C-alpha cells in the first residue's frame, strides 16, 4: 500500500494542533496562514504578491525551517511535481518571546498594539519537541531525490520579513480583528470538544483538551480561585450539554453535573489540573454507558426505564405492557436494536450496579442483591459469576485488596 507523505504530514501537524496550507494561485485562504496576524496589522496587504514571492523564494528539493519577525516558526517546501505550489506548516513557537523582539515590536507599533500581538503569540501552539522537526524532515525526504534533498534553517526568509505599515495601527479594527480571529479558533476547538464528549470518545476529547491549552482568556479565568472556579463551571456546563446531545437521560446528566458542581465549589488548589481530565473522562464514560442515541425511541424508553428502576421487579411482559405492545414484538425489537435480550440486559445492568456497591460499601451480599432488585442470593451469585467470572465475595475481597495495596 502506497502512503501519501503529504497526508502523513497533515496528520502529524494535526497531532500537534498546527495547521497546514497548500500555497498556490489564486492563493485562497492565504491571509489566514498566520491565523490572521498580518491581515490585522495591515488590511491592505498584497496577498497575491506575497503568495508569488513565497513560491519564488522556496527552493526545489529543500525543506526550509524558518522563523519570522514575530518569532513564529514555519516549515515549507516546494511540492514535487507541482512547481507552482508550496506546502506550508505553521505557525508554532518554541516558548516565550524574547525581550528583544517584544521591545522591537513595542517600539514600532506602540504599547496597546503590542499587547494585542502578545495575546496572539500566547495563543499559538508551543512545540518544544525536537522530534517534530526531525520527523517533518524525514517525511519530506521521502518525496525528494536523495542526492539533492537538503534541510535549511533560516532566520531571515524574505517573504516572512513583514514590513510593518504603521498607518493602520491606530485603526480600531486592528485591535478587534486579531482577537476575533483567535476567538474563532478557540470556539472551533471548544466545538470539537463538545462533539468528542457527545460521542463518548475519550481519546479525542483528551486530545482536544490539550489543544485548548494553547488559548489564553485575557485574564478572565486566571489568577484567583473565583476565576478558576468560574472557568470550571463553564466546562461543567459544556460537558453537561454535550452528553445531553449524546442522548443520556436527564437523571444521569443531573447526577454527574451536580457531583462536579459540588467539587468545583469546594476547590482550594489553584494549580491542580486533575479535575479537568477526570471530568472529561467521566462525562465520556457516561455517554458510553448510558447513551441511547443509537436505538429506536421505543427501545430508548425501555432502556431508560430499566436503568432508572433496577431495584423494582421487571419482566418482558411488564415492560411490554408499559409500552402498550406485545411481549414478542418488544423482544424482537430490543434484540434487533441492542443485540441482546431484555433479560440479559437487565441482569447485566444489575450486576454492574452491584459491582460498584460491593467495591464502595460494606453492605452485605444479600443487601446489595436486594438493592439491585434480586432477592434470591443464590441466583444473584450465579449471574454475577457468569458475567464477571468471580463470586461477589471474591470480587469485593480483590477490590479492597487493590485499594489497600
């Protein structure tokens, strides 16, 4: 199977939350190659000329690693077999801007505009992993003639030596457009998080959370305990709405969001980020466990009733009567939607709930069984062992040993 190196580069850049752009006439979207920084600095910038100069200045069979006047870093190269196209990756930064650059920009564009640029810079992805550039070099080398391929690092790369036009620095749009561009990026990332949690996709949600770390909030949620609690409350609300779209029953939504609301209220540590990661994982777990979005409305109703009434007597006949349909039709529809029978589903949910109680309480085996709607302890032990491969007593002993060990 032949792998497209450009696609591999895009996936690599995506994993670092760095954009890629194919630069070619008529240069559509080129004005956003730096997330709108130059567009905000100079609304009259000649993008067509910039695009042409970018292509002309990029040598064939060369990977150029460069840094511009704002200490933003890029990687670019001519695309093989496309002489009038350049593949551009970036921007990213390697850390805090140097004092020299900050003072130079402050001198030329003024204090207020400099603060806007700094807010922008603080929102660009920081990459301190040397493997990133070496990996890019290796992948690009696969597309180039081995005896001609070179990697060049340039501090001065003509197209990126942006000539500041001070006429526009006093325009109100200068300070409005730049934050707006980054704000759009941040909201797009928040929507990715919303989508990932609504699907119960833990890996994707955690990855997006890392991406969100690149955005600053202009001090709104930084510094004081009150501000951090406000940020966490907003995150809790976002998670709550996400699993609601994931078709989780309001009972469970209220249960998990109330739990985190109480934890947020009792926060005392400004520097502990663990709650965010725990929150994301737990909300995704609720979607995985309680979402009914893939089922027909009738089966959704039955599943929610089962999960919310595990302690009550239930049977195929009683559930069918609740839905005003025949037991045989409900049995067929439920098996078709879920791949299991109603009896097996009820037993699975009861055993799962019982396992949590055994691990977290000191209730007797009989009391736990009764709590999940099974009065016959022998039958409870039988289905518990069938599902989890161990008896309730052994399960509790192993869990406590793990906690104490």
